[in-house]
C-alpha cells in the first residue's frame, strides 16, 4: 500500500522546465545556497526595505511577511547577529536591524556569515585529478562560471537587491 502522508511544498520536486531553444544556462538560487542562507538573504532584504520606518523588524513579522518558518528564521537571524551583520534588541519595541548600511553588506559577506559557499570545490565530472594542468572537459567552463558568480556575489549588495525589489511590480502588489 502506498504511503499517503501529506507532503510539504518544499519536499516536492519542482516541475521540470522545458529546455530553452537558445541553449542558455539558467542558474537560480535554489541549489546554490543552503536553505538557511536563502532565508537569511530574504530577511536581510526585508529588514533593509523596512528600515525606513525607523523601527526594528521582529522575527515573527519577518517570518509572516516572507512565509518562512519562524523557528528556522530565528536561528538564521541569530547567526547574523553573532556574525555582526544584524543587531538585535529585546522588548516590546525590539527586533532586528542591519548593523551597517545595506550598501556595505554584500551577498558574499552574507554567505560567509552563514558558513555557506555556493562555489563547488570539486570536479564537476568527479575526476580525482582536475586542475588547470590536468583539466577535465568541463574545467574551463566551470571555472569561468565560478569566477563570474563569485565576482557578482562580491559586487551585489543587500541594498541593490532591496532597491530592485522595491521597484518591481510583484513587490508593490504584495507590499
């Protein structure tokens, strides 16, 4: 008899996408970062967007607004406080604020704070010897992709994400 227990949406496989005719590579955040890092990124952008209101954002407010599990998010927020990217205060008017301007916090810094390195260290084809002197067939392509990704992570700030999101129609409708 089949197991009929309900599954959560994050447990299901995403639908397969139709292959693109232009053979472009589509890279999304899922799979590049740990789930905790994705939550931390979303929370940092949310906190940045709401900083103009002049008050800290509570973990519960952030969790509800972003539809994230509160205990899981709280763990990520505490990590960001410990690593110096957020400040927290207790009490009725307490919550979380960025420790420095959002323009000064890069995605690279955030991923390091969360102990997450989205760059794959090994050979993509599983070869034991794969380096510039003994490259596998994917080595040059993958090295270029990793260098580009690392450069973008270092140059993309929380502020740039918050600005782009604030300008998007999807955010204004949801806001």
